[in-house]
C-alpha cells in the first residue's frame, strides 16, 4: 500500500484565500489609485536577482543578507553537482584509502566535467573556480601515488594522504557552477538596478515608481512575521545634475520627502487604517554621521558592562543599532546618550527643519523619534516609520527613508533616492482587527432553473447579468427549487432568479429577495433595473 503524503504550505508561508483576498485586492487597488494621483507608475521587477545585488544594496553585514536570504546556484550542471555531493557527503573519507581509489573514477570524471564547463564558459571562470580546478587535479593525481605508501603503514604518507583528501574536499566545496541568485528580501535594490539598466536618468526627473509583491526572508515566523510576505513600496529617483551645489537642493529634497510621506498617509487614510502613528528622524549624512557615530561609540564604551551582549557587540559593529534596543535594562542608559539632532551638519539640520515645515504645510501629523535609525551606510537624513493598531509587537507597517548614493553604489550615475516599503500582511491584519475586513464575497444573483428550455434562458440571462457586472451563480445541473434556494442562501446571494417553464413562456421572471423572502414577477429589463438600484443602495 502506498503511503499518502500530506502536503502542507512551507513554514512561514501561507495561502491567502477568499474572502480575505478581496481585502488584499482592495488594498492593492487603493494603492494604485492613490499613488497614481501622485504621478507614480508601476514597476514589476523579477522576484530573483543576483545575490550580489542585495549584498551591495542592503549590505552584507545586515541580518537580511547575512542570514535571511533564500539563495541558490543557477546553472545547468545538475549531474556534476550530484557527483560533487556524492564525493563530499558519503564517499571520500579520511583515513580510508580504499574510498579514494574506489572513487578516483568519479573524481576524474568530476574534474573533466568542471574543466569542460569552464572551457565552454558555461561554468564561471572565476579565480576561485580556477584555483579549485588546479587543486583538484593536483590532489587527485597525488592520492593515487600516496595510497600505495599509505597501505605500507608509513605515518608521513598517511598524513600527506589525509592532507590531499582534505584539499579535495575543500576545492569541491568552493566550486560554483553558476551565478548565485536570491529570492528578493526587499525591492529597493531591484528598482535601483532597473533605473540604471534602462537608462531612466534620461527620462524627465524625478522618476516615481511603485511596486507590490512578495518578499522572502528566512525569519522566525510569528504573528505579522512571515517568510514569504508582501510589500507595497515606492521610490523616487533623481539623477543629480553635475556640479550641483548640495546646499541649494535642500528645500527641494525636503519637499520630495514630505510628499512621499504625505502619500503613504493619504493611502492609509483612504483605507481607514486605525491608530496610525508617524515617527520621523534625521540620521545625518556622510559628513556628520561618522562623527556622531564615533561620539556614540565613545559614550557607549564608558557604560559597556551595563549593556547586554547584543549591544556590546554593536558598539563595534554598528553603534547606531544600539539605539534600536528594546531591552528594558538598557532604556535608562540610552536615554542619556548624545542625540544626533544636536550633531547634524548645517545642511542636514536645514533639511530636517524643512521636512518638518513641509509636513506641517501638508497637514501631516508626526512625532520625532531620535532613536529611529537605519543600520545601512547609504541611508541618510530623512528616516521614518509608521505603526498601526492591533499588531502587538510587530506593529511597524511602513519603513522608509532617503538613500542618496545607492544608485551610484550599484554602478549608476550620482542619484538621489527616497522611498518606503509597507508591510501589506500587517496592514491587512490591522484592518481586520479593526473590523474593516469587508463582508464575505456573496453573489448578486443565484439562477435557479428547471427544465431544458429554462436552462437556455438561464444561460443567456447569466451572460447578460455578468456583462452588466453582476456576480452570478449558475448551477451546472437543474435542482429542485427548494434545494436551489437553500444554496442561494448559503452563498449569500441577494436575489434568486427562478426560471421554470412558466417564466420562459411568459417572459416574466420570478425574483425572490433573499433577505426578506419577498417575491415578484418582473421582466428582464425591470430585473436589471432592480439590481442596479440595489447596488447603488448597498454601496
Ligand atoms: P521589522 O523591524 O518589523 O523586522 P524591518 O525593519 O525588517 O521590520 P523593512 O525591511 O523596513 O522592515 O520592511 C518594511 C516593512 O515590511 C516593515 O515595516 C514590516 O511591515 C514589513 N515586514 C518586514 N519583514 C516582514 C516579515 N518577515 N513579515 C511580514 N512583514 C514584514
Ligand atoms: Mg526585520
């Protein structure tokens, strides 16, 4: 008897099902409409990109890149890769000369395959691969010679034999059959890549783009935190004209920042999201932040032994992140640390003041939070985060900030950038918690028919009603009217259209309003009129 395997969605992923997907569609539709009114166009970048792109853009030191990405090699060398696994995992063992000679054939086959792939340029000819191939060939030749001495029991030979096996194992491990690619953990990197790739700096500036779609991070799943989650984001990119005086563009940049924030807030307001709180901060730029970070580091060193292990480590790696700490015991210490607002250079201070003034002009309420930071070097000046109600500790629904210089870092022209990413899963959760999930998808009309002639009428009626935009359920086989009405009720239909011989003969349809059970005979035109009016009343 074959065992039945039960498949389940992978941990941290989930199926989004009706009627909830109606809410997802409404949220995405509202984003399109609101962002459209601000002049944003949609970009749909691919879901995977070279790992290197994320390593550069997000930063190799971040959790996202260092431990949360789903990465894999992309190549056509499945057989060779299998051979490698065989050699690595099971067969080629230290202290076992038999294994080496037994598998010399496989090793030679592997080496030849690798060499051919590299010659044909199908396997990347990188220094690492070249070195690995040379090592493999050398050690493969060696073990054969060493094996005979080894069985003689001489310890030096044994040592050399083991060194060669280790050398082979190491070389096998580092070989890359193709490019390493990753499922995207975020989309800003892709948008910047696309800006460069399509020469968007030649378009009227700034270029305003939005996206929606799944992101992938291998985090510990919990409420509001998934391994496949969805973001709605937008970016404003603008090439910096050569010789631009940075002080001159401060007012303009501040207005762009404020408008981007205003747009997110308008979107949330349109959805009726509750308990929305906007926090802003300026984290300085390349000129003033390094000095502040040094000052912070010096202050933190003074209190090092009062801090937890994470913060202690961050004194070296990234002192700004200490400000992020949620540890109760550290709160008092952090409150006494120097604040970046007091250490901004004139340009950054001017820009921050202007962002606040601009937000005020737009009627956007905000709170300043000097502890709001982003850990990455290229983030600068304006940073913001938005929280909403009903989400517990995962209450951030949107994070954003300015990232002038990122496009350049990725090989493009000097370019300014500001953007945000909304966590759509959390946005939806918050809407549901507030009872804004929307009703289950019902039907406008359930067509109950009996008899061959009635089926023909039912089909044309369904076609006309659907063409007019109404949701119609047409049962595939005839049902007794009582059963049909029960089903109509279960589906939440507003009307049951009852079609039998009588209705077909007279052209007068029986319509039952399910909410109150009332029944009337109407013509097709009258029924459409009824539906249209009903629609207007309920929406
Ligand atoms: P958090 O501090 O909550 O981990 P983050 O700083 O990692 O957020 P960003 O990279 O700025 O988040 O992404 C923007 C938004 O995407 C977050 O504010 C959040 O709403 C959402 N988000 C991030 N990671 C996840 C996840 N694993 N599951 C669901 N939503 C997420
Ligand atoms: Mg995170």
